[in-house]
C-alpha cells in the first residue's frame, strides 16, 4: 500500500500543472493581502472633531416657524453644537459630546438612555418656544438644572466628573416607576459602560480602548435586535448570532480590562476602523483561501483516474498484482496527502507574505478566542490555532476528493468534472446557506453534506447556525456520505474494463 501511495504521489508531483496551481496560489495570496478589503481606513465620523458650522442651521431655522416640532429640534441641534464648538478640537469634551450624538435603535425605538443632554435641551426649548408645550415648570427647571450640571462638568476639564454625573442621572432615571424591566436592564447596561470607563481609566478619545468600548456597546444592542427576531429567521440562526455577539462583547471587555492597545480581531472584525496586522490575516488563512485548496483538491482528484483512462495507462496499473480496492485507496490517500501539503504550503506563504506586508511583530501575539462552553475568553499559541483549524477542515476536503474520484470513474471529460464540482461547491456555500436560515427549508438542508462537513465551526464549543445541526448530527451525516461515496467509487472502479 505504501509503495502504491508513493507511486501515486510521484505521478502527481511530476505534473507541471500542480506547480502552476501553487504558483497561482502565491499570486492570489500576495494580491489579497496587498489589496485587502479588511484594511479599513480610520472613520472620519469617529475621529473627526472639527468645528460644526451652525450658520446654515440658523438660516434654516427662520423657515421652520410653521412647524413647531421641526423648529424646536433645530434649536436643540444649534444649542448642542454651540456647546460642542466651545471646546478645543480633539479634546475629551468633544469626544464625549460626539458620543452623546450617537444613537442605537432596536425595532425603531431609541434605546440610548444615557443621551440626556439633548433631552434636557429639548425640554428647555420646548417650554420657552412652544406655546402649546406639555413641559411642566418643574420639568423645565429640572432640565435647566441638569443641563447646567453637565456644562459645569464639561468645563471642569475632569472627564471623571462628567462620567460620575452620567451614572448619577442614570441611577435616578432607573428609579422611575413608569419604566419597564427591559428598560431598566438597558439603563443598567449603560451604567456598566461608564463604570468600565472609570475602572479602567479610559478618557474620552478615539483610541483603541474607546473603540473597544463602542464595539462592546454596539454588540450589546445587536443582541437585543436579534432577540426580537423581527425578520423571522430560524431560532437556531438567531441563537447562533446572539452567541457570536456575546463572544465579541466578551473579547472587547477582555481587551478593555487588560488594557490591550492593539486590535485582537480574529475571524471577524472587532475594531472596524483599524488596519489589520499579519496576525489577523494569518488567523484568517483558511477563511480567505479555502477556495484555493478546494480547487487543488478538485483538480488532483478529478484527474487522478480520468487522465489514466484517457491516456490508457490505467490498463498497466490494473494488470499489476494489486487489488483494485488497494489501488483506489492509494489514489485517495495520495490526493489527501497532496491537499495537506497544499494546506501547509498556503499557510507558510501566508505567514511570509503577511509578515512582509504588515510586519512580523504581531506573530508574537497569541490567538485570543472565546470558549462557548465555559463562557470565557482564552489565549492560545497562534500556530496551535492554525493547526487545529487545518485539521478540522481536512474532512471537508476528503469528501470533495471522494466525490471527484467517483465522478472520474465514469466521466472522461476532466474539465466538465472539475467545473461541475466547483459549481456544486459554490452553490451549496452561497445559496444553500441562505436557504438554511429559513426554518421550513432547514428541515431539508440540514441533511446536505455541505452543511455538515466543516468541523472547524464546532471549535471551542461553537455551534452551527442551521436548525437541527450539531456536532453529532454532522458526524453522522458525514460518515454516511463518506461510506456512500467510497462504496460508489469502489463499485464503479471495479467495473472499469482493462
């Protein structure tokens, strides 16, 4: 058997085409790293604290006298930006007020209970300029008092005073009798954010720590949106997304509490407005270049039998004193070994290309991930992580190999075999994935091998987004398909006429 496998590997690596594919892989990796869509520029919205021109707002105000609601809102904006402009560019006050102007909406309802400066300004302006105001004198006086307290805290040039005032006002609002439990929960979350800022000494700015705070908050509200499930997706898909956003929240919190000043993004972006480094690009090797490995697997396994049939060299092979099953198994193993060699090659190329483009320094950092079972953040050696992902990807490539070998036993057209397999792969990894989000369709799609062959999704206790699929289900579906494809390929291979 070992001699047969060795012989098949020699045949594969005598082909110039395999080296051409590997060369194309190098080009693809260089191009992708050089022009990478994840290398985002710093957001002008997040970093810009220049003066806001209110001249146009004041001119427009004169035309709004017929619409009192619009008029009041415009006065609020003018007063707010007048306050904003009194402070220096890039000052903590401007960043704090910029945060006051950033809203989160869940099901068309504003949920940012901490954005109260504009609320106080609205109450003041509505009372002073609206003849039909519903604002009482007590509310008006209280709003003026609260607003002036914020102005005083901003002018004190002590950001901690401002944060403590925020917490105080949120605590007061939490004790309002008319609030629902859900609203109290969200106020508690806003208090938690300010306490995180205080406990970790994070002044208002656009540095990495502030971005982690913002993403911690953003992911919390994404969870609230998915919990409402307003789009009618399957509960499994919703739960999967909630788990992902929870993991992202905990990773952001870990970065905050450990004062991490670099982007710890892994498979997904945590910090959207930051250029990725070599470490992040390396972590995403299989995510980015899965298709290259699939193409190599399809090419090798589609041609390993078909070429011998078309060149009539299969006659010499089958006439030797070896069982046909041994010959077929040797070809399968040769394909698997070739794919593993290709995986190692691509990982190495990505390591060096990423290092040269982004710098090698970040490779000294660990992989920082989330354990879904124990609900905690963990660290792992970068290369150990890549090896784990690679091992859990191999079953997927094996199924592709078996399918192509089966096709190759009765189809002499190599190009057609490769194209059909590639189309099937792309279809199942795009359209079929979208169909699987729908509960009624997932009853069928959960049994497709392509929804069960990638075991890397189960690493660290993660789950599938498709209803009815878990690790044991995937293992069962995989085993059935493996045995079926192998039996069919062997059956057809045994019938090849010499």
